[in-house]
C-alpha cells in the first residue's frame, strides 16, 4: 500500500514539475489525444491538454495530416487560459520576446515580402522589418526576383539581435528541411519496377537527370531512352519536360536511382522471329563503323552487324570502311538470326558477292593490260613507218 502511495505521489509531483516548467516560447513534444472542430488537443505532460489549431496540421491541399495518437513538435505561444501551441508564429501576432524564442528554438514565423532591397528582400514580421538574402528566398533561383513581392511566406529566423535591429530570416532553410522529410518518405516508398512521373531537370551528353518528386533525382541514361541508338539525348527529352519513367535500379548504399524510358514501350526484338528470316533482303541504315564491321539498323531498335569479312576485298586491310558512311542506306541480306543474344548478321547486297567482284577486278585488269599492249604495238608500227620514210643520208 505504501509503495502505491509513493508511486502516485511521484507521478503527481512529476506532472506538477512539468506544468511549472512550461512557459511561452518553450518547444514541447506531445501526443494528440483528441480532435475538435477547430483545434487538436495535445498531451504535453502538463495539467490539462494543450491545444493547437487544426489549420497548422493540414497540408497544402487542406487535408488533415494528423490523427489521434500522433506525436507532434510545437512551441508554446501562450499559457494564459490554457496552453496554446503553434508550429509557427502567425504574421503580426508575435512579440519581440516570442521572436527571440523562435530564433532560439527554430520555430517558423510568417512574414510578408514587402520590397526588393540591396542583396535581398525586406520582409515584415510581427510589425518588424527583417532581411532575407536573395539566395534564401527559395530553393530555385527565379529569373525575375520581383515574383516574390507581396507574397506571405513562412521563414526561419537565422539571426535576431539588438531587439530586432539585426533581423535576418531564411525561407530556403525551411523548404529544404521540408523537402528532405518528403524526400526520405518518397525514397522509402519507391521500388524497382515502379512507373513514376517526373520532370527533366537537366540534359547531359550521357543522359538526363529526372526529378521524381521532393527533389529526389534519378539518372535516365542515354542507352535507356529508346530502343534505337540515340546520338543526342536532347533529341529525346528537354529540361522542364514531364515524363513517365520506370525505376530500373535503386542503389541501397548510395541511394542512386537508375531510370528507363524505353521500357514503357514494347521490346522490338520480341517481334523479330515473326518479321525477319534468313535470306531476307532489307533496307538498312549504317549507324556506326568499327574495325570489325558496320552496325546497321534494320528497323527501330533492331541493329544488325555487317562483318568486315562480308565486304568484297579491296586490296588493303580495313579499306572497305572508306566506301561506307554513317547514315548511309543500302540493301542488306540477312545471314543469321540469334534472338536470345540479340544478334543479326547481314551482308551488303549493293556491292555484290565476293566472287562477282573478283571477276570484275580480273576483267578490269585484263582490259587495262590489253590496252597497254595495243598502245605499245601501234607505237612500234608507227616508229617503223617513220623510219622507212625518213630520207637516207
């Protein structure tokens, strides 16, 4: 019985101590115990529940983000007639003392962007003038700085001194913190195979970076943009473009995300058995040249190899390539098909077979030799005639 009384006394004493410690400007953590029509009731360990406006628990679309049992962090803004909490100090409602407390605790404050000044903006917060540097007004640098004028934003106080004569704020710090929370939540929800929408942030020679939400970026490599060979990524996507992409890989160690675009279309190789046969002659376009042969696109996403050995001999090693150019089109005969390894072997028909070309070379050589001999014979006969007609001395 004594132990029970001692436990009850200790609990009551701890509660009274907690109540005595709670004062304006103090950051607290509590649990939502009930939801009213306008406020949520929060147990912060004090006598009676604290309240916080439901508007502070809604997202940008007005949906309530809190439920009974949720833990929240807030700051005490008033203890008169009950403990009132806030996640931010409303514009015009904060005193100098509250601003000092907000500066120490990191509590957000509301302010209106009034004017452009040297190096940044003049912001009115609780009837005081604060300064927000250009770099701290947003996470994105706007081409026109005046777009922020007249807007009411939430800021974090980065410096407050001399009764407000030194008053510097940052909106970017809050945006980055919010984005980080959303980014962490998004990363946890993403999975390989998901198809998500994103916005192209930048395009490089090796691919494009795509923001899939909350600042989380993935790499769309040039090889994953289309089934056909892509020479310039800028021909497929552009900065600011909205695209649907598939998540191909998530590196658990680095958090890097690999994205694909071509995977949202049918694989053209699946149709090869029904559309291509050995012996077919198809028009192809030379896409690139290598020492061992020429790569030829027979259809979008279907690339074949014309090996160097399939070209007619020209007398010098590798000189066959001088007769071809990237982008050139010609007729190619299909020699082999290996769907499993995605390989098709072809030979160029425009140049004829090696035997035909060999015969053409033999005929040309014979004609040249015969012409040379004929020229020599006529020359000798003329010399003899001139010799016979020449007067004898």
